[in-house]
């Protein structure tokens, strides 16, 4: 009799484990050949899941966030679409806060007390020239055919003794606590920043969308002084300027967070406007005896300068003047101030500085050979520009002359903006120029002064990589292709980082030259991204600050010369000879209560 030993049946898994890797591979291939095509497709999907290995998802949060911190915002948006884990990581507030900080973007924080006004309030304080453009001094001519030209290269810096009889007039004692506020501004229709936590991704996306609006010149134009629909007692002639508007100043009220606009006019008055409601708020008058030529506002104070040679400092809370300074011997063309000092310049060819909190006369800076048309303050530096075609950089503390740019333009300089190391200027020669004061190099609408290279000559390869440019629905282009991950609108493929199409960078200069102003450039200003200029040719123009690329013309606003411009990340405001206050709104339809202006 034969005895058979029965072996227990092995499962396929147990059998496979006893085989070598090569035997298992051969067996798997044989089995796959025996399966129908439909089953192979199902099996392929099951195998793919084994091949995928989410390294980032398996990392601790701290390590994963550190890896993602090296990515640009476009890549973070792509990562957020992978899965829930990646989305949670890619939308972490710390990543977007870092990106916002790199671009200088801030969430609107609760407003701090009026430190400077409080300090000033604690103290006890005791015929116009009618020219065509009172805010501009005469130019100096260096041609030998011009009679009376005299070369003056000496530079005098004279500290002033506070007891030397300087004509600084004082007003009566201010009350320590101002319980009344002679303002009639409408309350803000937007929530305050304390009503919600910071959303840095939303903040970054909103700024990106606004950037694209500027890039595409997508705005809505309104005119404050001509806005229809107001009630007679609100919008009547008594609340409007009656002559040329020479200057403006955007200002955010530290108490309410409401942004307002101050305008100064040839009618000797200063008027304040609420930009949220477009309504007149109040008028400041009976101080200047001539045209108001320059305005500056900061932390509850308003400073004005006029053709009556006066500089006036106002307490905006108490609605009373603090100081009236009458030191210049001719029209005061510009005034600026910060927490430490006040600076003014005049047709008398001098720049004067005063120190807070007592507005004590400090320095008289001399050396310009013609009217000093404008000044700018930036930290401990002071820049002045004149009809003698020069720009001078001073040490604001000592009065020492640090740098002189002679013949910076071919004619007198009318306007500057200063953000070290860059200085921007506009001139009677109809051109604008931006340079680095350390190297003297930069771009200009005058090809003879242009030293910047087009993007394909100077930029890194990464800077010319193709990006996706978002276009709002109000500004749709025929070449739209795809959807923007940032805001969901249509996109144009092929726009470069410089606002031009790759391969066309060589046209950058020609476009800049052909779109130069055709009149005196009366006002210029800049931020990290844009340059805005206003001219006697009735236009307001936009430029890329880094490359000088022409962005667009803001036409249809003014019917006369443009005298003043100002802007922030949501709007451009301009005033001029036609008495219009034009508001170019780039944030229409976008929720911006958290945007710090």
C-alpha cells in the first residue's frame, strides 16, 4: 500500500514570497499576458498607486513648509491643487506672509495714536504773485548770449540761531484734549482691520490683481469736483475750487482709517475730500494770502506753502493752525516734513529746514543758481532740484552737501521724487529721468540720457521666463488663453516679467522715446513698481519703474495742464489748470478694506 502525504494548499501570496525577485517578475509577466486588455487597464491604475510616493506629504509640517518657502507664489498655487494635504501646506499663512513681506505688502493694522500732534498740542504757542504757473520758478540760462549770467559754485550752509529773529508766528494755546471735531466726513463703509484676522494669501492675490490692473491700464475715471447727483448744499459752488488747482496730498486719517485728499488752489484755499464717498469735507482758508502751491500731510498734521512766502502747519484734529512761518523772501514752491523736521524751498534760491517739536529754524541751504522748485525728504537725506538744471543731495542733519548732479536735464527741473538710492525727476525739457544716485545710471525718455539696458541685455534668464498675465473681465484681450490661478479671470500667455512679450525687449527703448511727454513734466512720483508723471500736455503717463517701459496714457481726464499727481496701489489722482480732480480707480469691483494705503 502506498501512503500519500498531502501538502497543505499555499496561497498565491505565500508562494510568491518563496520565489526570487527575478522569478516573481517572470511570473507576473506571464500572468499579464494571459489577461484580457480590459483587465490590464484596471491593473495599470492599481499599479500606478504603488509607484506614487508623496515625499512632501510624509514630511513633518515644519520641514514641508521650509521646502515650500523656496517656491514662488505661482508654484504655491499649483501645489495647492495636488491634494488636501498639499493644499493645507501651500496655503499656510506663514508662506504668504513671507511673500507679502518680500514685496513690501502690509496688512492694514489698527492705527496708532497721533504722537506728533500730541507732542505739539502739549506746548503753549503764541500780496500774491500772479504768474502763469506760480508753482514753478524761472529757469537759469547758461548761454553766453544771456545777459546777467554769473557762475556761482559756492555752497553756504548756515545754522540759524533760534533767537535770531526768525519770523515764526505762533497761535494761541491748543487744548490738551479735543472733544469736538469740525469734520463732516461720512463713516467708512468698510470694516476695520481689527474685525478679521490677516489672510496673507488673499492680501497677496489682491495686490497681484491690482498690479495687473495697472499693467493693463484698466481703470475707471471719475471727477470729484464734477461728480453728479450731489445735493445742492453738498456739491454747490461754495464747496468747489474756483481757480487752478496746483497741488494735492493723499492722506489716511489716523483716527478713522478713512483716506482723504487735500487740494490746494490759486483761490488761496485748501479743501479736503473723502475718497470713499467722493464728498467735500471741509475747507481751510484765511491763512494764505496767495496761491497754495504745495501740500504735505502726515500723522494729524497738514503743512502748506504758498506764493505769499508763507509756510503754515495745521492741526487737522483741532482744525487750527499751529505755526505760520514767514522766512522766505519769495514764493515757497514746495514743502515736506517727517517726524523730525520740516523742509521748504523757494524762488529765493534757498532751502530751509526746521526741527520738531518746536519748529525751530535749523539750516539754510544755499548753492542753487535759480529758484528751487521742489524738495524731497528720505530718512536723513534731503534732495533739492532747481531751475539751474541741477539736483543736490544733502545731509538733512548737518546740511553737508553729499552729491551734485549738474546739467541733469537740458532745461530746468520742475519735479522730483526721492527713494534712496533712486531719484526721479521731471523737467521743462519734456522728459523724465530716473537714476541710481550711487552709480549715476538709469533710464530716461531722452535717449541722450538713457543708460539702462533693455531686459534681454541686462536681466537674468529667470527674469525673462514666460509668465501668465491676468486680465480682468473689464479688459479682455483677443489673445486670452486659459484661466488665472490667482483670481479666476482670463489670462494672456507670453507676457514677460517686464510687461513686454519675450523677443520684443529690443523695442523697449523705442516705445519709451516715442511716448515721451510733449510738454513740461510738472509732477512725478514713484513706488516699487511704477512711475507716474503729469505734464503740461494734459496727460498722465505710467512707466515701469525698473525698466522704464511705457505702460500707458491716462487720457480723457484733463482739458488743460496737469499740475499735481499722487497715487497708491489702488488709484491715481491728478489735478490741474482745468480745476478738475481726476480719480483713476484701479480697484473698482475689488474688495480692499485690508489694503494698507
